[in-house]
C-alpha cells in the first residue's frame, strides 16, 4: 500500500509519495491549483492506496482509501 498526500508549500500544491518518516517523503509533481494536484494524486493511486488532502494550514481536510 502506498500513501499519497496533497500539500501546500511555497505558493504551490505538491503531490507527495509518503514514506515511513516525513523527511523521506518524495515530491511527485507540483501544481498551481489544489484541484489539479488532487486529480494527479488520484490518477497515481491504485486500489488499496491512501490519499490525504491537506489544507493550506497543514490540517487534514480529507483522507480516503482508494477502491
């Protein structure tokens, strides 16, 4: 199972592939809008993967398992 996160950083939205510790998270793509980042994360995720959307302030907005 893989985890993807959509996070806001440096005036852009990033899709990150999560790792066991935060310093090992890897940026997969960057986007100017949250909607485009969310679409990309959804395309990358397979059945059983998790997707976490964060707000600009870093709070969790939504978390789901892809089916």
